[in-house]
């Protein structure tokens, strides 16, 4: 389990910026080598500045939508950031923790400006163990003429599958989570008390 602790205005975890790091502009990516002691095991990924304080969150504009990130979206991102590497959760599990709907959670993750780290939305799948959508794309939504197997294949969904495979989460050729992982790799231990 990841260790997380709060100090004054700073959350420390492998997925958050070290407290002695100077706040970058919103558009600046923080390279993995800026992290102390190379704590990220997904060394091919970059982390993005993630606002912690209420004032920083209020002022943060999503570069994908040019709108402010809502309080609900930050709650979804906070819970999603609790999913450890090597585990997945579902839209429904996050929605249940927030007393919301899976569709609302999916909508928040679709415009996640903090991907892939500190908010690893690629670790969220459908409640029926289907790989689900990624980066605003859901299987088969755009082209009804494609076969079931073709609907599973897309550049965006392949990226999600590859990221999860690097973490040990495997799907079959049609996009279903491998059977033996369905009980051992599901994360549902969300700590809602840490939501701001």
C-alpha cells in the first residue's frame, strides 16, 4: 500500500511533487528526474503539476477544456490517485465512494489534465472488467460497422492496455481483464476522508 501523509499544504506520495519543488507553470511538465530518489517505478512516464491547496485548485484551469477544474472532478482525481500501480478500479467503485454515477466519473476522467501521473486514469476500467475508454474514446462509439475485435483496437485504447501491461494488468484480445486478476488486482480501498 502506498504511504501518504499530509504536512502543511503538501501531500507526499510517490505520485505527488516533492514539497521542496518550486511550483511550475500549469503547462510545464515535470520530468521524472525531478523526483527525489527516482521514486517513480514507471520511469517512462511524466508527472504533471497537481494543485493541493484550495486556492490553487480554485485557480487551476484545465488545458484540455480551458475551464476551471470542478470540485467534483478534483474528488474523482484524488480518489483515482489512490489506485496503486499494479491494480485497477472501476468507474462504479469510484462513483460509489463519491455517492455519484459511473458516467459522471467517466466524464471527469475523460478530461483529466493530470494524466498519466499523478492521476492514473488508465487504471480505471468498466465494472464488467472490460478495459473501457481512454482519453475520451470508448470502444465502438464512433464506428458501428467495425467488428467486435476491431472495436477493441484503437491507438488510444492500445496506449491504455500497454500502460496497464507494464504494471502487470493484462487483458485478452477482446479487451476483458484476464480472469485470475479479477479478484486479486481490483482496488476498492478508497479513503474518502482525504478528500478536500
